C-alpha cells in the first residue's frame, strides 16, 4: 500500500502523464488526483488531502506561485514541489520575498 498520496497539477496532460508514470514506479507513491489549473488544484487538494503536491508554475486561471500559498494554508504539512519547463525569467524571483535565501 502506498504511503504518500500525490496531486499532480499541470495544464499539459502529456506532462502530467509522464510525471505520473515516473512517480508510480515507486510503490510508496500513488497519484490520487490531477488538475489542469490552479483553481482546480485548490478544489482537488481540499477534497483529496494529498501529502505531496507537484505544481507547475505556469498555468491558466491561477499560476503555481499564486496557488502555492493557498495550498500551504489548506494543507500546512503537505510537501509542495514547484516546477516549470520554461526559460522565461519572470519566474526567477524568490518564493519567500526579496530577502529570502532559500
């Protein structure tokens, strides 16, 4: 039985499928749900209560940087993994403010 439930959030279903296939090779992990935008991610996170949320930065409706703090409030002990496949510099600011060194 899997130890950790994962919510995958990416607007590209091909990317979600690739990530799902990689993660589910580990018997301790199971993908409990998927979402294609930030608003759907909040709904799924509240309903599914995953231990891990894999979250794309660049999405429609609400992007990863907008939805991450909302998920953190909703699920304070869940692990958030943020990623993107873009080279755009607009995503290079710290997540915890300008003074952050994390």
